C-alpha cells in the first residue's frame, strides 16, 4: 500500500479546499456519500442526473465533489485507507484502483455484472480492467473517447478552410491557416495530462494501432526506439508551435471556451468537451465539427468513468451501495447521464437516435471492435503512466532532443 499512503498525503492537502457537501433531506433513506471530480458546468449537470435518479429511487445522495481527478482519487484512497470510506467513489476504468482490489478493500459487483451480461456486452478495454481475478469491482457509466479532434466551424470559415481535415498532414495545413488568420490554432491547456491526451492522439493517428499497442500494451523498447515512433514524437512536438502563450496551466474547459467564443480553431480532447459545448448551446455539425480519427482503420481509444464501492461493516451503507449501483446501470440513468456528459452509453441496448451527430459517428466506429484500444492507463500502472507523462510534458515544454525523449520513454515504461 505504499502508493496508497503517498496518495493519502496528497489527499490531506486536497481536503478542506475543494470538497462540497450537500446532505439529503431525509436521513432515514439509504445514505450514499459519493466522491467524484465532476465540477465543470457540463459535468455538474451530468452527475446531477445520477443524484436525481438515486433520490427518486428512495436514496439520500451526499455529494462530495473534489476539483481535479487526481485530487479526487487521492481523497477517496485516503478515506478508504483511513477507515472512513465513502459509499462510492469515481475512478477511471483503468488500473487506478487495482491496489485497492488487491488489498481487499472493495466490494465486488458480480451480481449486477451477471444480470447485465458484462462478460459479453462491455467493450474489452473496459471489461478487462474492472474485472480482476474473475470478479467485477466497479460499475462503468460510459465510454469516453479521449482523443477527439474538435474544431470551430466559424474559425475554419474565417481562416478559409473549406474541408474537414482527413489526414494528419491536412490537420497541420488547417492549423497553419488558422494561425495565419490571427486565431489560436490549437486550444490547449498546458497541463501534463492534457499533453498526454495530445500524445495519444498523435500516436494513434500517425503510428497506427500496431505501434500504439507496441508502446502502451507491450512497452516494447524496439518499437519505442524505432523511426516510426520518432516521427510520432516529432509530430507531437510540432503541435506545440500552434499553441498560444496563455496555454500553461490552463484548464481543459477554459481551452474549450476558446472554441466556443471563436478565438481558437481546434482542440484535441475527450468527448467530455461536448458537455461544455452543449452548455453553450452549440450544436454538433452546425457550430462545431468532430473527428474520431483519420482513416477507416484509425484506432478508437476507449476510456470510461466507473464507480467503486469500498467495503463497509455498516449495513446501511451496504444497502445504499446496492441501491446506488442498481440506479447507475438503469437504462434511463445511463441515457440521461451520457446525453448531458457528452460520452457514449456503455450499454449497447439503448435507443441512440436521440444522440448528436458526433455520438452517432462514434457509435458507428465502435461497431468495429477491431479498432478498439484502451487509453494508456488501461495498460499502464499508475506509476508507469505517471513516469511517461513526466517525460512527455518535459519533451513538450523544453528543448529536449527527440532521441533523448525516446530513451526516457523507454526507461519510464521499463518499470
């Protein structure tokens, strides 16, 4: 639990500055305190659909929203390790909570998994990380594609771009035109996790599925040292030249706001961007466009949000956990949440006709399961992922030679 204790220290710093509690009005109801990191406007509206559904089912929702995903996870781990767990906590469908599983600190949700036939219905990148040694330890809510390429149609028009980019070269040509038109070509938040998002997008679209898996899944040093991977890193670094000086430290939703107000042309980010675009009353296909990847064989990256349920000796908490888990997988909850959040329903049996043009396009791509790959955290431990992100953000922000970046990435993934 060494990592858990380190996270506990971070949690102590996070507590007291970013939590918000709203106790439900009927204390006799099954009370579920839920830790999550959905604090932007679109995210808050989305999580409210779950809270409302839980209350409608007879529960009392206690909302503990913590700004920042790493901070929220640290708070959750600190509470669990310290013996004061919440009823549920948000994690990504990844290896982020494997330590807690291995330490026997989480309840499994095998009854729901069997009822919902997760063995056959869930995308493999999500199923394979929430199922550990034959047991399911999290309830997935959605499918996020973290490397969408979003663009402002107004900005494209101003820059004289008539055609949506269909290749990486065409994307660079569009960025050149946006920059020449006096716009911020690439809206980017200069935070390490956002640089990792951009890197994954370039690796998928320039390197292709085989190289993507060789790097993330296989951690193959020969692939990392190869010329194709060198070209990926050069393309990744080239994107830095299209970012504005205000980028460092910028939040992702503030970068999205640059698209909303017409100051920027392109953003590479997950589909949670749509929550902000929806909140601004922009419509997919009208005010903005979206690209999942370049070409018919481009990998479709899959990530997801999931909730874990820590073990508790309190019968009332266990009752609340079971009620909440059931609410989270209910078709009405899944549909309402994803419609606002901008993500794709993790259930395949929902009516998708009401989804927007971007979601419809993504669902069409998802039908081809040979294109599915997980995001980096699906394959890497938190320590490996953290080491990789450190190298990427150093390469992005300094004059580090590409050859040194290759060596440092190989070393980061060796552990």
